C-alpha cells in the first residue's frame, strides 16, 4: 500500500466519496465505484423541510447531504474527465488547502460536510501523495450533480 492510498483510507475519503453496497456486515464502499462520488442517477428521497431546518440529513450512501447550505454532493475523485481527470496537482492543493470548488481560485467554497479545514492542516507532501494515488485508480465516469441552493 502506498502512502497516498494509506492517507485516503485514514482520512475516510471512501466514507463520503464512494457509493455503498450492502453486505451481511452492513454497507461497504462499492469496489466497482470507489471514490466516484454521488451517483448521478440516484434520485434523492423526498424530505420534510421543517426537519431539514433542524437537522443535517444524509442519503443512505452518505454521498449527498442536506443542511442549511442546501444540498451538497460528494465529488468524483477518480481520474475520469467527470472527476479529477483534468485537474492539476496545483488545483488539488487549492481545493484542499483553500476549500475552493474544483480547485479554482474565485470559485464557490467547498460545502459541508467536506472537512477541508482539517485536511488543510496536512503537509503538502501528504496532499500530493493523495492526489498521485487518486490519479492512479480506476477512472469511473460519473458526472456528479451541482449543489442545490437551500430552500428557504
């Protein structure tokens, strides 16, 4: 196991960025869709707006989250063009260190529950190791939906 893979496991990237399959021991990351983000074809269940104003709601895959910021979807971190396939290492550093969507200065902030503020404390060498590992995994085509603004 290389350093990047170890860091991806330790930091829990699969928890939110991998769709799940159910096993006799509960949900596990789907090995065919590792780190591919929220499944673009998954339709979110209806929810009660009053409840959503008082709680943070997660879908069953833990890839979509509803809160005061609206609805956020975990990104595709695979090297497919619908994921980080066209990203530079510098973009990845900007995303993690500065919380910028797609690692682009001037873009919107990364939305909760992405804990980029904590990950920003990692040394650049660790973030670069994660990026190198992500660029080496199986690409999965999955165009994750755009974030949905909050319902007021």
